[in-house]
C-alpha cells in the first residue's frame, strides 16, 4: 500500500525477509535520520519476540503468491533495461534474485519502492552501516548510476518483468 509506504512482500524469498527484519532489529537498517520509513519499520521489527518470530513471518510471506505490481511512475524502460545490466550479475537477468549473492527478487516489487530504495542507497539513507556489506554493495551500484533519472528508468524497467 503506497499510501502507507508499505511495499508488496509477496514474491520475496524468506531468506531475504529474514535478513532484512534482522537488519532492522539490529539497527543496520532504518537508523538514518533521512530514512523515516525505515525508522518506522525498525520500530515494528524490534517488537518481534525472537528469531523464531522472524522466521515464521518470513515463511508465511513466502507462501503468498506474487502478482505483478501496478505501475505508478514514468520513465524510459528501454534505458532502464540497459542500466539494469549493472544489476544482472546479482539480481539475475529476469530480476529473479540470487540467494548466494544475497540479492532479492525484484520482479514483483513496486516501482515506487524500487525507486525509493535506489534513492536511499544513493543518498546515504541506506547501506552506510559498516555491518551491512550487502547494503554497501547496493550503495556502490546506486552511486554508479549516471543520474537520478537513471534510478527512475531502472525502476520502470524492473516493473516490466513479470
């Protein structure tokens, strides 16, 4: 629900959900003052009782069938496809994700959420905690994009993958 800044979770692998909930719980994500939505999620994740709660939530979410997200932003998907070449090594050519590389599936993600997270990586709102190696990798990729429009174009392209 975009109005609540809540991305779709169906289609995310349980290992990724677990890792992100743990990142929120341990302050590796959602700690930056500029990441207000991450701060909200950090508070929610910290009320989870223990690791079994995290595992149960992740396992449940993995059972939800993914559906294509509604497109909400404009951009150049052809340019986004070219720019997505920097993402293929980790996320896969169809944005299917790769557990060995800790890269989640993106193909069912909301375009607005992909854009926000790329912007967060680019602006220091995400991926700056020294313990977040995966976030640092994503931050480098986002910083390597030529401009803000490139982030939008990548998000638009990812939304075409179903």
